C-alpha cells in the first residue's frame, strides 16, 4: 500500500447479488456494498523513507529530536537501538496505531525507486531485526546459570510494579506526571480526560493485583529497594561500566535504564520522591544511568 493508491471505494459488481431475493437485491441497488481502498499512510509519516522510523510516546517536556521517550517500554527499545548504532527518526504515536496494540514499533527504511513501505517491526521482533541489520547477537551473559533471567525478572516485576504504583496509583504523582503525559495529550474534553484517567489507573491497579490481592505501596517500594540493591551488587564497582562486565551496553542495560532514567529525569516533577530516593541510595545505578544518557543521548 502506498500513498498513491486510489482513494476511491470500489463497488461490488451487481452480478454477484443476482441470486438474492428481489427485495434484498433492490435494497443493495439503492445502497451498494463498497470495499474501501487501503488506508493511506498516516499524515505524519515521514515523506523521506530512506531512514528507519521509531514510533514512541514522546517526552512533552523535552523538545530535542532524539530525546528519550517518556515511556519505559518505548525507552528500553529506543536505548537498545542507540546502543547498536541505529539512530532512527522518532515520531509520536499511540498504542492504537501499533500493529501489536502497544508502542513502540519501527518502520524500516525503504530504498526508494517505487519500493513499497516495509512491514512494521514490533518490539518483540526488534532483537531479530537488529541482527538482520548487521548488529551483534546478544551474548549469553550467564553461561551455565540463569543469572540474567533472574535479574531481568527483578526489573520486569519488582521495579516495574513500583513504577506503576508510583506513576498511576499515587494520586499526587498521577496529577503531577501521568496527567500531562497520558491524559492531557489525548483530548481537550474534560469528560474524555477523566474517562482516560480512570482507565489508566484501573489498568495499573488490575496489573498490580495480579501478583497480590492487596495493592500495598509500602510493600511494593520495599521490593523495589531490594531489587535495586541486588542490581547494584551485580553491577559492582565503578570500574564495571555495564552489566555482566560487557564492553558495551546490552538489552539488560537498556531495560534498567528505561526506569532509572525516567525516575531521575522527572525528579523535579514528582510530587512524591519516595521511589526516586530509594534509587538514589545506589550510587553506581545512578552513575550507570548518567553514563548511558551522556554517551548515547547527548
């Protein structure tokens, strides 16, 4: 499908309906079935398709063209692409526009000369796509054990759960950060905004309730503290720039950076700094975030 495709609908041939009863056929004669032409590319799709495009939730408080996303899921993959030397154009989008129903997704560059736009690459397929572009395959960090899986679970479970509580369930933080990020940007209608706010908070609560029938902020922050402590110990001394003593950052580094950066970046905006202060107890995790920000996003 290209932007040059005919925009007019195509009418179904009447002959295919001759077997219908006369009253029904007369109805279709008055209101013929039509098959719409394929959707055009979004108006905000770049005209220059010689570059990869990553669709993300943008940070409305940072006008830089390569600013880190305000969303951990988007930032994780944005950072990993940067680590692998791939710097796509960034475009704002929403979950409804994504083929998977969730951001981010990437539209690979086309060579031009009439080539059709390439199929979007959803987040789960990005590692394989990066390898197809000549990027190195992620090394097996924990040979002979399951260390990386265990520590990844700390990020995906304990750190993420605390983040959800901090961003959506904490009422003061929701008004200070979530509302301008995810509610005010949806619509100017107050009714729509309040409906969106309720949906976001209910979705976060339901997600947290999957692991515990009682959503207890204190317990979630304590679990995040233990997770940060374990991650700090894993990272080790200041001589260890990246996790698992790697020469360059990998997907694990990107996964943690997605949370540590946003907690610290929004520090002036949080109404409650409880989770930020927990993170700041671990100097090497803060230094890890600062190093990645300076090296890949400056």
